[in-house]
C-alpha cells in the first residue's frame, strides 16, 4: 500500500474566513445564517472580515447552524505537527 503524502498547505485561513467559506459552501447568505443562529448579520460580516473576533461562544452557535464542529471555525489551520 503506497504511503499517503499530505497535501501542501497553500494558504492561511483565518477563523472569520473559515466561517465565510463554510457558509458559502452551504449556499447561505449572511442574512440567512443570521436567521438560523440569532447573531446579527452585521456581526457575522464583522467576524468574516476580521473586525470582530469569533470567540468560542460565537463559534459554538455558528457551528451548530453550519453543521460543523466549532474547532473547524476556531482553528482552521491547526495541524497536529504544529501542536507539539
């Protein structure tokens, strides 16, 4: 069986960018996501552009609405090797 080689990291993604990417992959507008999670659309916009920190509590609320684990949003670029 051939040894798997991990893909090369091409870009760094911020937590706000990960929210935007996952939201767009689900074809949701900021307004639609706001309706699902109760976070104002202006706050979602500010998170996505990096003007407001995501934070753990907001990550939990957004992750529930986006059907993903909060860690996907909070630590988008985390890799096991970098944790050592």
